[in-house]
């Protein structure tokens, strides 16, 4: 995965990315840009984090569904428990 394909949720809130990033992609795709259309169709979301991170992102994905975004990007979850990671490093 390339660096430009990763959204750091410490610097960008999930709803900001959904509203601005995917909103711009949608607008450009609707103007006939084939690259934007293909990107929109192939978009996948991978969430790595704990319960809070996962719920925040899934809430935004749910908003896409409510707004009629079609297709809603498939979303995968990689559970990351920070406390467990700290203990495993000892």
C-alpha cells in the first residue's frame, strides 16, 4: 500500500475525508472523468484500529449508504489493541 493511499485519522477526521475527499471524487466522476469513475468503483476501505476508530469509520460508511452512494466501498477491519501491543513488547 502506497503512502498516498493511507489516511491518518490523527490528521484527518473520517467524516472530513468522506465529505471532501470522496465528495470531490464523486463530482469529478460525474463530470465524465474515467479515471475517477474507475477509482470510485475500485475503492476499498481498510480500518486498522481499536473499537473507537472502527466505529467512527463505519459510522461514516453508513452515512455513504444513507446518502445513496452506490456502490458503498467494501470495508475490512484489522483489529489493533494498543494495550495488548504494549504488553507484547515487554
